[in-house]
C-alpha cells in the first residue's frame, strides 16, 4: 500500500499494514506505551523528583490510581528513561539511578530487603541467621555503591496486609534509606495506599500525593483513543473522532485505561479478521468487543464452569 493511503497511521505503524493478517494481529496485541497528556504531566513530576539536589530531606511522591489505569507501565516508562550505566572504571559498580521494586505480598521479616536485592541483581545473604539490622546495612551498602537517586516502590498498598508494627518498620526503613543515601522515594499503589502512610507521619510529610484519575469523555480521552488507534495496522481510516463513540467508550469502561485498551484491541483484531479494516461506532457496540468471553457460547459445555458452583 502507498504511504499516502496510510496517513491515518503513525509513521512507525505504516510498514506493518502490508503484513499478512496474523502478523498484524500479533502487532495489535503487543503492549505499547501511549504518551497521553495525564501521563506526560506525571512523568514531568517524577523527573522533578529525580532532578532535585540531594539533601538530608528529599521530597518524594505518592502516586495513586485505580487498578487498570496504567500506573505500573507509567513507572516502568520512567524507570526505562533512567537505565543503568556500565562502570566507568574497572572494579566500580554500575550506576543505577532509578530502582524499581515491587512490594512483597506480605510484610514479614526481611521480605522487603529481599525484593530490593533481587531488583538490584545482588546475591542474597547466604547466612540465614543474619539479623534484620545486618540485612538493612547490606541493602544500604549496595544502594550506595550503585548511587541510586530514586527508589520506586510499586503496589505499596500491599503493606496494608501487614501488622501495624510491620507497616511502621517498613516506613521507618524507607525514611532511613532516604536519610542515609539522600535518595527520593516514589511510592505507588491503589487509592488505599494513602492509608499506609498514616503509620509514619515523617515519611508521609515528604511525599507529595498525585493521582492518575479515571478518564472522562473529554479531549484527553479523545487524544488517547486517536493515538492508540493510529498504532494499529488497519488499512482504512477509523472514524473515532466522534463524541458518541467517545461517550460509549467512557460509559462501558468506567474510565479505566485497561478496559478501554482491551476493547479497542479486540475491535482492531475483529476489523482485520473481517476485512473491514477500521474501528467505528457500529463495531464498538458489539458484545464481542467488550467481553473476552463472548466466544464461550460456542464452546463445548464440558469446557465451561457452571454459573452456580464449579464442576469438579
């Protein structure tokens, strides 16, 4: 197909439009980052945290978002922009300016120390008798060696599963690392994450609270939809610049990024398979677009679970 006929696609996507159906479906299913306006503003805030001069009281962030809003992808995008650098001198540790750590399911013993060392690619202490304080000092030395400036702690709401003492000890550890290493703390989680910080006012006072809000049927959502559809290798323009279509997406998704993305992905796949090659209002009204299980009506009954209780 000519370049002129594919102007509705992003420049990176146009070469894929000539590919066979299966190759295009694989491309549609790939995870992608869409630089929409709310995410751009949050990335700027994260960069300000990174750029601040080091001091004995570093300013951090608490980022909250409903499940499915793309919070983790946003954090990993920021993390990828600050990739590690190889050692400048022989024997010197690599430079790891930003460290992304996922909270353990349970705050018990030294579980969070384990997650930090795993994220660093550092070996875990072999002596099981090592004390919690010794473990903490090991983590401190490694973070100091790689010169980490920002520590990202994702899914911090998981700390709510721990006891009050465990939550307090965890937050005191974050404050200790921030004080000792002059690093900024970037915590992220669901809206419940804010309750974790109540146990430690000193760390709470250092974290500015920002929120990735639910989408509304407005120009920000329209731009996000436009950019997402332009990344799908469809051979015909998709008339998605439409207030009625935008309202449908908003109402069916509840403003959740993942639900919107999944629906548009399924719509794009249907458009390729059917040969219509475009996403429009008629297509987005189909049940198959909104339910990944729409095809189950055609499955043999023996493969399905009963609605009232499960088959053995």
